[in-house]
C-alpha cells in the first residue's frame, strides 16, 4: 500500500511496480506467512507476538538476486483496518562479517589447541569466549563451565584488571600496548578445586 524511496532502491523496483502487488514479490517466504490469518484468530492476535521482534529472512530484488534482511514490524491502525509497517534492513554486511569471524574462529581454535600452555580468549566484557584443552586440564573445568564466565573465575581480579582493562573504558588501539608480549606473574591462579599455582600471563 505504501513504500518509501529507499525501498525502491533496495529492491530495484519503481514505486508503481510494487504498489498493489503481493508482498511475496520482494519477500517470498516467512514474512507473508506471519501476516496471513488462519481464520480462527483475529489479525491483532495473530500478529501481536511478532511486533518488535527482528525477523531475519531472505528478500528478492527485481533482478532475481537474493539478500538477507532483518524486519522490524509494528501495527498501524487505519480506516481500512489494521495495517503493518515493516522496516527492512539489509544485513548482508553483518552476515558476511559473521561468516568471516566463524572462519577465523575455526583457524584460531586450531592454533589454541596446538599450544602447550593454557590459552584463553576474553571478550570486551571480560568473559571467556575461547579456551584450549590444556586450559581445561590445568584449571580443572570442562569447557562448557568456563565459556561465558568472567576471567576472574580463574585469574585473580587484581591481576586481570592490570593485564586487560575492561574495554568499554578505552579504545582497542590504546589497550595497554606495553603489556602485550610482557609476562605478568599471577601467583594465585585458581583451579576448580581451590588450589593455586604459578602462571605467567602474556
């Protein structure tokens, strides 16, 4: 019924070509099914749980090429009844970045597993996102027990704060460059059983 200029650019159609057409011309699957009512529920009931939630679907341009999108739907009451507005976001860049990260993670994981020392990778929130088998063995935890946990669960808070400050305070390029490659003695690294042992953080 309505569309903006960005929709014309994104899908490759002119406004006149889309007005009055079924939405399946640009979003073949997923989205239309969420708009159709099965005759048992009222339209508002059928759509209520979809509003505000981002839906990741595939869209179709006029030239036949597909691209991933995220839809944010919201209701719009009108004299014609309940209408649905859908904000369409092209997430091709995000999908490509996620794919690249997944590939890099696979390569990086291989390097971690080959290392003779316990290795952990920490994200910007200080949570453990990767670790190797030697870290499991040395700290006495299963991998599933450490993933997502704060690094302070295995390295004393004082040492971890000195080694890697939480990144929400600084830019990545300014992260304690003098620390990289230098050893930091952590005399009370903790195992699961409470025992401590000497380690050097790098």
